[in-house]
C-alpha cells in the first residue's frame, strides 16, 4: 500500500521504502497505520470463518472506523448480520458501502438477497424476540452471538 509523507513532498511511497526520499523521516509507523484497517478486516474474516460472529463483527467495525471507505468490510459485516438473520442490519451496511460505490455489483446483489430474505422471514419480529429472550437450545448454535449480545446488553444495564 502506498502512503504520502507528512512532509507533503513525498507522495505515493511504496511499502518497501522505509524512509521518505524527500525529508528522510522513518515511514514505518505511517505504513503500519495504513495497513491497520485491512489487518482488522482480515482478522474479522478469519473469525467469521470460525463462526465467531460477535468478535468478527467487532473487528469489521474497527476496520470501518479506521477506514470508512473499506468497502469489503461493510460487505463482510453485512454478510455476518445476514447469516445470523439480521436482514435489516445487513441492508444498512450494504447501503453504507453503496454510498461510496453505487455501481458495485457484489454489494447490490448482496443487498437484493438480504431484502428477499427480509420479506420472507419477517426479521423485525424475530429480532425483537431473540434480543429479549434467550434462544431455545435448538436455536442456540445458530444464534449464539445474539445470546452474547443480549448478555452484554444486560450487563451494561446494571
Ligand atoms: Zn517526507
């Protein structure tokens, strides 16, 4: 990934270049900073593969807060929400990404899929139910992260 030096003369400096050719400053911290959002995004992907939904969501959110234009992170976050039945949340994330890239076919497709699922499953009622009541044992596996969310919510209320 390329960076611009804080001296404003060194521009588009590649990762291999550790010092600025103009002012000679050590660029390692800037390179690390630039790589951070993607690092969190990739962590999130790994966690989502292990179905550790709530931690994956946290990582994607950090990635987005560090780089609000990291389209992949919105898509991944939306997909995790969708996988857990949160169609509305998923659509909201896809819409944020579409603001930056309105013609991104992957995101448009994902949003359409979420909307279809949303209308067939009536997620709003389902969401309220799972958020206030602990899920039954059968659902526990699928909605494990919902349970965690509601637990942490009740903790913070105290
Ligand atoms: Zn410089």
